[in-house]
């Protein structure tokens, strides 16, 4: 879950991992270009919540990509205003 959406200067993301694993989080432009790597984290074996400052990123439509150690990814839309 990604909130708030639309966001102004920051957003939070909450996700669940069944096993402890390295998780990479990336902010992607709507056209697929990487804008910035967000704090890669070692997720715990249950709910994890992280907050990110995106105040330096221009307004627009983005995707937040979460990729686990097995290469599985999830993309969530994010609007910055």
C-alpha cells in the first residue's frame, strides 16, 4: 500500500514479506526511466512500513517499483503534486 496518493513532499509504503529478504525500492518516471533509488532495505518477515522524502522530485506521474531478492517486482502508481 502506498499513501498518501497523490503526495506532496513525502509518501509512505507498507508491504508484507513472508521471509526476511533484501528489497529494492525505486522511483520510476511514467516512461520507465529510473528517477531515484529509494532506501534499499532488509525487510522483516512481516509488515514493513517506510517513508520517503520526494520533495526534490518534479510534479508528475511516477511508479514505485518494489523488487525482492528473487527478482519479483510490483509497480504502484504515484502522483506527485
